[in-house]
C-alpha cells in the first residue's frame, strides 16, 4: 500500500509535524510512503524520501522541490516545456499536520471536499478536539468525566493555587504553565495570550496519575498498549518535546479495573465522531476515577510507539475507512415548483 503523508502547516506545531513525518519514515517498513510538505504559506511540495531531514526544511531547500496543486482525488503538478500534467500516485493520505490547519479542520475539509481517501479526523472531530473548552463540553455530554475548569479573560481564578493555565486552541503543551501564586498566574496568563485569546484554568491536582491510550474503530476497537506517564509535575513544552531522557512506562501488568475504565472512556469519546482517525486520549486517574484530559486527533508520529506492529495498524485502519455519504442531486424540488407554476 502507498501512503501520502501530509505534514507541516501554518501552525505553532509546524516543526513537531516535521519531526513526526521523519519518525514515520523510519518506522513504517512494509508500505511505501510519499511525502507532501505544506509550508507556512500553505503551498504544497512533493518531497523526495532522501530529503526528509530537518535541515532541508529549516534552510528552505524544499523550495526547489516540485510544487503541487490539490485536485479531485489527489495532487497534481506540471512538468516540462509543454507543462504536461502529472498526478501523484498513492492509495491513502495520512493527515500528519499537528495543531492549526491539520487539527482545526482545514486540511480534513480539503481532503473531504476533493474526495481524497484519508486517515484523518473529520471536520466535526477536529473542531471538538482542537478547542479544549469544546472537548470538555463534548466529554461531559457523552458521560466522560473531566477536570473542572474556568475560561478567564484576565489573570484571576476562583481555584486555589497551584493551577494550570492553558491556551484553549493548541494541540500540545505549547503555552501551558503551572502557576503556584498570583505573580506566576500573571506571567502564565501573558504567556498563554501569546498563542490564543481563549484561555482556560484548571486546578493542579497533586498525586494524579496520567495514562495515554491510542486506538481506532475498525470492525472492532483496536487499542494500543497503555502508557503511564512518569513525571514530577505537569509537562510543559520543554519537558514534553525536549527532554529526551524522560521515560514513559508501557504497562503490561496494568490494574485490569483501570484498563477497563480507560478503554470504556476511550470508546465513548471515539464513538462515530472520530471515524477514520487514529487518536490518542490522555486520561487522568485519581482514586480509580478516570478523567479525560485531552483528545489528540493527530497524535505525535501517530502514536506508533504505543503499538507493537504499526504496519499492521495502518492496514487495519485503511481497510476500515468510511467514505463520505454522497448525495444525489435530482432537482425534484425545482421541477415540482416549475410544474406548479405551469412552466
């Protein structure tokens, strides 16, 4: 099978997306990959596999690559003196653009509009998971617990310190801070406002455990290994992405009661809303009670590290993709109006 990997985007997480794509290049062994880079100007470029190195993008060498146009069913480009049209050959696209563009619905809507078969959250799923306020509202509506929160317009909160301050519309830990007093809250609020004008505050709960679980729905739910995040306190961007010595634990002997609750919550969140997507849900557990922390509709490197055989995972997900319902326009309504008018 041949996958087209879309990465980059006009996003604060642009560089994380590049790293995800490079990681996927080395992880997938059984399938062929084609890489399409979306730069910060939202132009599409066909990237040769040997050029999938971070420096190729940071130095803007990618500008020498073939520039693409999105079209019905895929991507095309013009080549030669006669400007002959060529189409990029692939079976299924993978949306690997983190944050804005990829997870806020823009790329998913383009893929759907141009009838491009893809592993991606759809527009509805993107909207729900990209905005942390909407994520919490959705989770509560379907019966999954969430940590209490406030939307704030100034550095004020009714919660006791310490608290966590988050931009509501970023897909990772960018702009997230822990504030232990009012001065730190003032600073944390200013940091968050650099990235978003919608800010939420949550209480920082000592001793809470964090678990990550990825998966998708095929004929049945396919789950990853459960990951327990070992940390001393909340992971900000530096700890999450720059601390390469940080160790997470894959749990083979997880408490079966907790595992059952995590999977039940995951199934409830996924429902039919996240069809065609491999997502990762980050959960908190306190006193055997499971809380949804975050939905990652496009997890870093597609959370391949949580699965034992990621090639098989892609095969199962690809074979279960649901196409958008096509609506036949038959003009019956207009024809009836014309008949009623005697025309």
